[in-house]
């Protein structure tokens, strides 16, 4: 099994900020909008270099989405920035009516997703945003795993003609994906090869799944880990090819088990090849205040939980 390692930890939101800065230098049509969270979204450098292409909307997220929709009419490619909770739940009507229904080329970029937001607590820790976004017709949903992948995804979606929800986080996490890894929307990445079980993970759970795979391999369990950064459209081919070999699957995500990656995978399996599946996700609950590490452990979103789910699903084969 290939061993993924890291030499530093960086927050995925910084990957977004650096990707946006690069776009500012290479794509004159890219503009940015923010709802009074410039520092949190790491948009400072883009603004410094492109002040005429930035719009500070203030704490008026609904207006931000509507303005972004209008900017597309003139050929601009707007990137909106705020917390995931405010990017989706607070402005769902505007996204549905002004952006999705109208087919506008808006990039909704959402930081501080999931329980790893940490101490800000349940009111800010949205765990249902993937479900909200993937149900909208025409929406592409991306959830990146580390700094490198977030930067690459930010750059890639500028060239993609269509509405995108890009989800990333607050904490510093291991940087382990190669800097030269091409980001292909809708294409999963096989990280390890295995024959006993498939783990399909997204976001912060990709690294946790790799750690779980190492432990399981030491116990004689052969694990195939797949990084699903694009939840919609889902790369069904890579999943079906893997489960044809392993015969069982675990899905892992920092999201409610209702409406997330796990349900999309379950639908794919049900329609093609019914397969034992276990879900590593929050169990229909809100979060609470705590450190990211404490919350990941409490809500069963760490390597320990993945190992437990793998052993359970193997017993069902």
C-alpha cells in the first residue's frame, strides 16, 4: 500500500485564498464577493492585487448571492465567500431562484464547514449543506481534503461553466496530496489498492481514512481508499469497480449521514450492485462547542471510527 505522509499542516481555507489570488493574476473575468469575512476566507491578497474586482457586501449574504448572479450576465465569474452555514442555509432561496433555476455561473465558496469549525458551536457548524446543495438541479458539489487540493479545485472551477458549491474548512490539517495532482471535476482519486474493503472518503475524512487503512493493513486487512472530492456529479465508475473487487464499502464524511456522500453512494450501489455499506458520519444531530479533535472523536469522525466501521462491514460480507 502506498504510504501518504505529510510535512506540514495548513488550513484548506488558505488553499482557497491562494487559488483565488492566482486566478486574479491569470483570469481577468474572476471577481470576488465577501460577506464581511475577508480574513476568515483568506481573500486579503486577491483584494490587495485586484481592488476593483472585489465587492464587500457586508452581513447581507442574500444580497451577495443576488449580486453574484447579476455579475454573470456581464461575463464575470463571481466567487462568493462566507461560512458554509451562511453560504447555504441562510441564502437557500436566493441560490435556488436566482442562481440554480436561472443557470448562472456562480462559484459559492464556503469555509468553516462541519464540526471542525470547533469552538463556535452548533449554530455555525453546518452538517447538512452537502445535502442542501446536491439536491439543486445543475449544482456541482465539491468537498476538498487538504490545502493542495483546495487550491487546485479553486483554480479548476473558474474554467468550469456552471454553478459550483466548493466546501472547505477552518482547522490546519495535514497536507498530503501532491502539488501536481490534476484536479478533475467528477473524477475520484484512488489513493491505495486493496481487496478486502473499499473506503470512500471526502474532505477531512480522507486523511483519517488513510490513517485507518494503515492500522488495518497492519492487522492483515487489505484496504482500498478512494478520495471523492466531487460529490455531485459522483464518480460511480471508480466506486463500482472497487466494490466489485472488495465486496463491501465504508463511506466517511464530516456531514450528516442523511443527505451526504454516503447516501449518494448507497443509491449508486442499490441501482447497480447492492453491497454491504457502513456510514461514518454524524448521526442526525447538531454539533457543539469544543476543539476540532474533541468533536471529531465524540461524533465518530476519526480514524478510530473508520476502523470500527470497516470491521463491521467486513463481518456482513
